[in-house]
């Protein structure tokens, strides 16, 4: 069979086949195909959030499992991450375009020693979509970056992300420093990342652990409205 005959036309696949093909394309780090798949699903009326969670995060879960099992290595995972970011870039303005009323401000960043940013970016996108202003500090943030951003932006929320068991303890360094400087109670501190759990969040003195981006949005809304109610009481 010639190469041309082998070629898969994404637009000819039904939704289920297309999502399966997007899992494969994400796995193979094919950014353009991922962007095309996202565009096709949008044209078919899929909600941006569903594309994000079902096609992109779903595909990344498979990549994560094979990375863990030593089937995929860093260069391949970087390509998959790059493809995922291509799809996320198309969805970002759509998720942010909800016309939601302004809810408050969040400073967010991945902690020192950690360069994972896909989950954090997803949280930022969803928070913006829910009406929060988000100041994204990027990756590998020492405590000084967080403190400077709190001083500059006076947010309602500080969000921290960590994906490694070796970097998650750094969240406590940030919170302890906030306590030392008498700043802790001025902010809602939310933490997240795959290796964390609720118990860890409590142990380090965060206000809440957020399992995923949707939980982060709900938790942020809840804490901010409680804060506003207590200020107006
Ligand atoms: Co990394 N990596 N990685 N990696 N990587 C993991 C985390 C790992 C679990 C893979 C594995 O072994 N299965 C493992 C950690 C093991 C551990 O610590 N227990 C691991 C490792 C070991 C490493 C290296 C050390 C590998 C090496 O060099 N030998 C290295 C470390 C580099 C460093 O940071 N210093 C490394 C490097 C990389 C890449 C650069 C190749 C790439 C990152 C690219 C990028 O982010 N730009 C990468 C990736 C992609 C992964 C996996 C495969 C996928 C992570 C991801 O993006 N998930 C990951 C395996 C996995 O998690 N299953 C893995 C999708 C994302 C949507 O989910 O990030 O969990 P997640 O975010 C969720 C929630 O956690 C939550 O909401 C998000 C959206 O729903 N959330 C928050 C996250 N942050 C939040 C903050 C909040 C609230 C909620 O604040 C309010």
C-alpha cells in the first residue's frame, strides 16, 4: 500500500475514533495533528472543557503510565507535552471567554526544582474561565518569587503546583516563610499536583488541596466568597 493510502484523514473519523486517534497522536508528539483534532471537535460542537479533559488529559494519562513504566523517555514525553500545549493554546481563549464576573486574583507557580507546568497551565486556564485574574509565575519558583508576586499583585489566592515527591515539600518552605513574615493569614493558599493529597495539604498548612483544575476553581470560588462574606459582616 502506498503512504498516501495509509494516511488517516482525521475529519473522516467519528468522534470516538477521533479521540482514540488523538490519544495516539499525543503519544507520538504530533502537535499539528492534535491541533487539527481539537479544531474538528470544536467544529462538531464539543465543549472546550470536554475536549481538554476527554481528549487531551485522557491522552496524557496514557503517556504518564508508559513514562512511569519505562516505555517512554523524557524526549518523547516532552514532545507529547508540546503537542498537548498546542491543543491547549486553541482552547485557552475559549475557556477564558465565559463572561464570568470578576472573582478575584490568583498568583500561581510551580515550586523550585520542578519544571512540570501542564497541570498548572490548565488550572490557570480554568481559573481565568471562571472569572479570576491569574498571575502565572511559571516553573521552578523559589520562595522569593512567590513573596515578590504577593507583594506586587496582592492576590486573594496563592496557588502552588508540584509534580515530584522531591519538590512537594518545598510548598511547606513557602508557607513557613509566609508565617514567619506574618503574611500567611492574608492569603488563601491552595496546592495541587499529582503526588499530593488532602492529608499533605493539611500537614503543610495550606487551606486546601485541589485534586484537579475543576476542583481548584470550585475551591477558589468557595474560599473567596467566604472571605468576602467575612469582610462584609
Ligand atoms: Co515528569 N514525572 N519528570 N516530566 N511527568 C511525572 C510527574 C512522574 C509521575 C512520571 C512517572 O514516573 N510516572 C514522575 C514523578 C515521580 C515522583 O516524583 N513520584 C516524573 C519524573 C520522575 C520526572 C523526571 C525526574 C524524569 C527524569 O528526568 N528522569 C523529570 C523531572 C524534571 C523536573 O521537574 N525537575 C521529569 C520531566 C518531565 C518532562 C519535562 C519530560 C515532562 C514535563 C513537561 C511540562 O510539564 N512542560 C514530564 C511529564 C509530562 C510528566 C507526566 C508524564 C505528565 C504530567 C502532566 O502534565 N500531567 C507525569 C506522569 C503523571 O503525572 N501521570 C510525570 C497532565 C496534567 C493535566 O496533570 O500535572 O497532575 P497534573 O495536573 C492536574 C492536577 O494535579 C491538578 O490540576 C491539574 C489539572 O487537572 N494540579 C493543581 C496541578 N497543579 C495544581 C496546582 C493547583 C491546583 C491543582 O493550585 C491551586
